[in-house]
C-alpha cells in the first residue's frame, strides 16, 4: 500500500464519522421540531377547549350565586353574591382573568369560597389511582390476550376474542359500567355498586373492582388487537425464525424474541390508552359515585360553578396532554424521526 493510500484512509474514516454525526444531529433536530409542533398544537387546543367549557357552563340555565346561597336567599343577597364572585363581568373578561390566574397556578375559589386547588387536590389522587389500576389491568389483558390470539389463531380463545373485542370497542365506558353493575352487583351480589363515602378507603378494595373493570375492558379490547398485530409483524424477523428453528417453546419465543421487537408499538398504544383512561375515569366516577374529580365535575356543573368546572377540565387536560406528549416523544425517538 502506498503512502498516499495510507493518508487517504484516515480522511475517509473521518468523513464517514462526520456524516454519521451530521445524520444523528439532523434526526434529533427533526424529532425536536416534531415534538415542539405537537406541543404547540395541544396548547392551542387546550385553550380553545377551556374557552368552550367556560362558555357552555355559563350559558346553562340557573344562577351560580343563588345556587351558592340557596333558594331562600333574597334578590339583594343574590345580587351582592354575584358582585362578589365577579359574575356581573362579561364572559370573556372572566375567562381571561381566570386564564391569567391559571398561568400562575392560582385557580381561584369555588362559589362557596373554598380554594379550587385544595378541592381538586383532595380528589385528584383518587382519580389517578383509578386510572393507574385500570392501566395495569389493561396492559395485562393486552399482552396475554394478544399473545394467545397470535400463538393460537384458530383456538377457542381466538374465536372468543375476535367478536368479543369488537363488541367491547363499540361500548362506551358508562354502558360497560352499567352492565357490570347489573351482573355483579344487582344480579350476583358480589361487589358494591357505588362508593358510599367521600373519602376513599383502600382497605375496602371491593369498591375499586367494578370501576377499574369498566375502564380496562374497552381499552383492553383495543390494545389486544394492537398487540396481536405488533406480535405478528415482529414474528417475521429473522432472529425470531431462528429461535423457532432452535426448538424453543412458543411462549419463550414470544417473551424473549417477539415482545422486545414489538415493544415500541405497544408502548405507543399504551401511552395513548393512559390518556384515554384518565378521560374515561371522569365518566365512570359518576356512575359509581367514586370520590374523584369526575363526580366533582358533575357537582360543579349542577351548581353552575364555571370556574371550578373549567379548572377541573384544565387539570385533567394538562395531565392527559403530558401523557400524550411523552408518548409522542417516545414514538418519534423510536422511529428516529421518520414519518
């Protein structure tokens, strides 16, 4: 080899390394731009949603001041309460005043004078617990159901899962909740139909079973189909075929070779499901009188407490938006910014 060739080789190697670093930088840049655009869109959507909620609750028939004082209050007392709550101001003025406080963490007070941050803070952990338990059950249902369906596509379980998942997908959470109450509470008498106290007692775990199942079953049905499709795609990888030829059992191949390849798709689906579970929990809580922010939301609408209702939506939407933001970031990074 000549001296010129020896000198050229390091230069070529340096050029290759530079191109690799440049490609990584471009990929990271594309991922960052995609995440920033997604975050900006969700912020704009959140503000629009809050404005609509604020307007919708304010347009409902009834008077927040009279609801706070009771039916026996005089007209003068109602007028003074309205001035105290700022209800005499136009809706846009009240909305932007509330948004300004929201940006600093001040959610204001309810029509009864209680700090909204404390009222929501007392209920939010119960909703988070319900959504977290439902997420665990959903993930287990999805992995086991998707794996059984993929490994035995013509078995009895597959014949049940094919129509069963489609049926559950068509049912909203509150319908599933009502069916579960009819079967397990009114019919069999095994589980309580409602939560009878405002403070959740974890020692009385039975009150959590039906709400968790009401959330987990519909979302589990969707994720079973996602997991099955991800497993089927991952099963075509060469290393999976090699593991099968080596004589490993089907479940060993599934857990050790197929599941890691399918994990990015499954993680993205679970991330989206987490946000949906949190939103669905608001509906299920009303059915079971569960002491979370869903029941609090129903009470705020009944009392025409616009600020409390908008604050609950804001807190819920921010939690959901954070989960979706993390899911989008993981998905974008796993695909290395490819469309």
